[in-house]
């Protein structure tokens, strides 16, 4: 089941709190990751937006290999 808007906001706030604590303690780099089906697309979107990086650089082909057309569509989703 998908998260409710409230649950998603709570999760984001919890993640931001952890990142703030790490930054305050001197951590230089926080790496984002995911372990869910379909999680690579939103992760790539966040990384592209936060780093100002082109979608094609940060968009992988996922756990199940996808063909070039599907990958290009995925890049478009991340970009747009």
C-alpha cells in the first residue's frame, strides 16, 4: 500500500532530521538509497534536482533490465 500524504511527510521530516544531525556532527556526505520496487525513479529525481544533474546521468535501468526505449521514458519522467 502507498503511504498517505501525512505518512510521506512524516518520513521526509524524519530523514531531514537525520541528515541535519549528521551534518551538524561533521558528516561530509549523505548517500541516498532505496530498497523498494519502483523506488529508483523518485530517488533519481531527487538526486538530479538536488545536484543539478541531467536525468540520463542519474537514471539507472532498475532491478529488472529495461530496453533503451523504456530507459529513455524513465529519463523523461525524471527530467520532467
